[in-house]
C-alpha cells in the first residue's frame, strides 16, 4: 500500500470517530435535557426578610411556612406579608421542611435526625419520629410521607409506623440528580427545589425521573437587585383551587404566585 492510500484511510477513520463522538455527545445531552416549563407571574407578594424559608404548604386556604436559623412554623398571610407564629423550636434544633397530612403537621430538623408532629388545629406537639439521614424537604402522596436529604434520594415513610418503606434515587436523564430540597406533591408529580440553583424540578415518582424543569432565574435576579441578603430559592406551595404555585426563597422580600402554562 502506497503512502497516499494510507493517508486517505486514516482520514476516513478519523472522520468516522469524530462523527461517532459528536453523535454520542448529542445523545447524552438529549438524555439530560428537558424543555423548560413556561410560567406567568400572577401576583407579587410581600415576604419577611427574616424568614430563612425551609418549607411552604397550603392547608385549607392557609399558607404555613417553616424556617431555619430562627426556627419556627407560622401562618403566613399572603395579603399582608405578616406572620402569626405558632411553633418556635429550641435553639439546638435547626428547622427544615413541613407538610400536613391527616390533620397533622410533620416538621423535619436538619442534623438532629428527629422530626416533630403537631396537631394542625392547636399546634400542640403530639409526637416525634426519627430518621437516619439529614432532614431537608418533606411532602406526601396522601399515603406516605416523602422526605429529601439533600442528595438524589427520596425516602418514603409510613405514617402509622413512622418507618421507612421505600427509597428512590432520582435521575436526570442517565445521571443521578443532586441536592433535592423543599418538596411539593402536585397532581401526581413531585416538585423539588434544587438547592443553590434557580431551578425547580418536576419528578415523576413512578419512574424516578425528572420530566421537566421550572427555571426561575429571572425571579432570583429580581430579588437580588433589591435585597442583598437574599439567599437561595426555596419554598413551593400549591393552591389546588386555582392551580397556582407559591414560591419564594430564604430571606426573600418577595413571594410570587405563578401559573404554569
């Protein structure tokens, strides 16, 4: 074989390798990219800059909010931005997410590995439960509590025994996701703040896959323009009567009612 033929063959091989690599890269990108959910801001609300928001939930028309740092659970009046504090944790507890199921409020703590149960009407503590991981966000599917721990994991807890019955690893395409935080169960899907990002993930619990993403970078930028103290986007609540979301962040001065398109 002469030198010219060898050069031609090498060029053909290199071209094929390059095409396959690009194709593989495109396939990988396709597997980990979902179209962004479109939304409309229906209302901008006042929110306390003192609230290090960990959880939001709507119960019978009332918005309940839980915080870390100065850890409390309060009723949040979206009309005025005022709070009526109902539960304040002792200083050695760092409060995390909350949810309401069967007339009970379930509250997580971060590193203490203990959660608290309150009567939703009186706010009196009626129980405690333990878990062997950090507590971050919590929601429910009307049967089990669903808890995040800051990784790709979602832990399902039976409300009668308060024992873990199932764990799911959430994937973004062919990769495990990370930093799942505040959770809200909406119409068969789990919406999750991804900590230290401007993204809310939409998760299909049947497949453990992320099926959509809500990019709230614009709202994050708007908040930081007026509030140097603003921390991460965090907090998702759902108004079933209007099919709208309530979102805010840690130390944010504003909260927003969104309608997904």
